[in-house]
C-alpha cells in the first residue's frame, strides 16, 4: 500500500473526538459513535470505518440495525455470527451493500462498517 502524502500516525488515532477521515456516504452513523478509524480510496465506493459506542455489542448492533432499516436498507444476512463473540450482518439498499460488525471493546463496543 502507498500514500500520496505524510502518514501522521499520532493524529490518526486521537484519544478523544473523531479520527480524521469521512463517514460512509449515504449510510447512517451509529448513534453516539466516535469514529476511531476511516480508510477509503478517493473516488471509490469502498470504505471501512470503525466507531466506538458506549453500549454493549448486542444493544449497539440492534440499534444500528434499526437505523439502517430506517434509512431504507434491508437485511440480506441479518446476523451471520448468530450473536457469538460478534454480530455480523450484510445489508443492501439498491446497488449499495454494507457489512456491519459489532464486537465488544474496552468500553462499550465497536461497530465496523464496510461499504462495498
């Protein structure tokens, strides 16, 4: 992998506030989520974004599923992991696909959203 510019690691992972980057286009942001990672290629639809949320993974996944449904996404695979150590779901709206993973984190949980 390569970068066109500097890679300021200390700025990329701040202790508070959002990490630099962008939220996925036309995809809801997890309620009370703090962006901790944003990776994307300019002019491409694929991205991966991670958020820390203050609720347990089960609650965070359920709440985010409701937000996706309210935004018009349907569950193709609502929970591939079936509630094990993580929740993993595949959702679609039109030609847009989103993979969502909810897992326990140090405080609350982490929601990772990958757009395809």
